């Protein structure tokens, strides 16, 4: 698009507080519900033994929660699937998110790295689950390689709900009946 001679663009104006809250509510409803659905499907996949697919769905739930936080607080989120990048954008806004994926131990760093890799490798690499076992995530967590993400997704969802409460945004009803 470009500005034609006889049709200049209208200068943007800041949203009113009411309009900004309505927009934040819309984003929260969409992204939080989507994250809940991915977390519920991941839990189902763990029960079935589909661990790589579960890891991918936990990645998707985490990604959506980061988008939820960013869009609810700033009405903007970068178009990215990279958890490292989304994390770096969300944590300065909500320092409580740092505790969701701590960096204080190698084990915690490995868990986040495996979740980060799940976006591609859990779907396409036959070595993804073996890699999770090799770095000791499954053994140390006493869970399947995919389930390491479940607790952290719950913590991220809790942080998103707290943000919504602070902004007086109502939590949408879950369409799938499961809580993240």
C-alpha cells in the first residue's frame, strides 16, 4: 500500500483505555484458550505414549502463552516461533516468568533447550526422543521426555492468568474442558 496523492493516510491515534482493554481481552481469550487446548492435547498424547508429538504440543502451548502475555500487555507480539526470542521479549515485562524456565542449573537449561528443539525435531528427527534420554532429562525428571514441559506450561499459564487479573481481564471459558 502507498499513499495516493488525493487519499492521504489518516494519522494513527492512541486507543482509549476502554478500547485497549477490549483489545487485550480479545487477545487473551484467543491465545490463552489456544494454549490450554495444546496443553490438554499434549497431556493426552503423553498418556498414549506419543512423546514426540506431546513435546511438540507443549512447545506450542508455551509459544502461545508467551504470545498471550505480550499481546495482553502491549497489544503487540512479534511473528516468531522461537521460544528464546519470545522469552526475551516477555520476561522483562513480567519478571515472574523467569521462574517458569529457570537458568540456574544445567538440567533446567537442558529442559528448555529440548522444548525449544521440539518445534522441529520432535516432528522430523527420529533421534529427538533418544537425545532427551541421552542428556538425562527423562531419568532426572522421572518422566517421559515430553512430560518435562507440563509443569512449566502450568506455571506459564498461572502467570498469564495473574496478568489478566491485574488488567481486570476475564478468563475465557475453556472450550476443551481441561485446565493447562
